[in-house]
């Protein structure tokens, strides 16, 4: 069957003179879309910067997985390099134009959907700075929203604590409210990732969003990177 295709070098391009069909047992057909998406998955999960022919080979193997049994050894040859496909399979605009990926913008909703269901960690304004340090250490986090009567009134960060203790070490026993700064910006679920990214800076290392259940979630720069990378 002859038809236009995007994967270069395989298909009806040409027939090499040294091909020997007698040693080929089976052919597996792979779509351009499946090949392109697998090429990106190989790079993301395995760190192998391969080209689309390699993606085709792995996609074909995955389609054939039911033909193999436990203990079988499979050898795949990756015949091309990803540098030839920077403007194609590694370009999301190119993929969207061809319908290979959905043309949708990431929002706060899609970012928090990738997170665990664990509730946000907060600290009451009357708690000690020492308690805040303990929470930061035990949970390996860098900032905590501060509450008063269950309302978020500010935040405390590692740098806030460091600056305060360098100036006055005795502040360790003081309440958190003595060194809190303005709260993280609030965004709604439909706020775009571009807008969220613009709100995160040296002063505001995160933003807060309320989910459908009325619980607050925190979005950091790491969460944005994680959402973009898939």
C-alpha cells in the first residue's frame, strides 16, 4: 500500500539491493503518530535521544508484545539520531498541527491533577519559629503557608527564617507571626500555566489554588516543570 508518510527512510522510499526477504518472518505496521509519540517517550523515560525510525521500531515491538513469552530476548536496532527531528517529533507545535497531541493549554487544574491527594501543610501564626523549622526539615519543603483561625494570612520560607535567625538567634522561640511575609498569590483552577509562572519569583516561590473540594493546593516551580515535562 503506497501513501504519504512522515517517518523518513522506511516504507515505500526505496528497496535496498541487499534486502533478503527469506530471513524476514514478519512485518509490523506502525502509524506516524505512534512512532512520533514513542520517539518522545524513549527520550523522556530512557534518556535516549533517538529519531523517529527508532520510535517506529519500539512502537512496533509494543504492538507485538503478545507474540512473545517470558524469557524471550528481543534486540532492537536504533537506526537514527534525534538531532534530525528537532523541528518535527521534538517540536510540540509540529505535533499539534498534525493532530498527534491535543491542542490544550496547561492550567492550575491540570497541574494539581498530577499531584498527590495529600493536604497542604500549614502552620498556625502562634506556633513557634522552632516548630516551623522542624516541619521544613521533616517534610523537606522550603515554604509553609501561615494560618490564623483557619484562614491563610501569610507565609514563612527557609530564607525568611535564615534572615531572622542571623539577625537575632533568640527569635527561634518567638511565634511565626513575628516574621511572616505576605501570603502566596491565589489563582483559580482555570489560570494558565503562563500566568502562574509569571507570579512565581524570588518573593513568591509558589501560588495557592482551591480545588473543587474546597481544599487549598500549592503550586511550585517544580510542579510547573513536572507538568510541562509530562
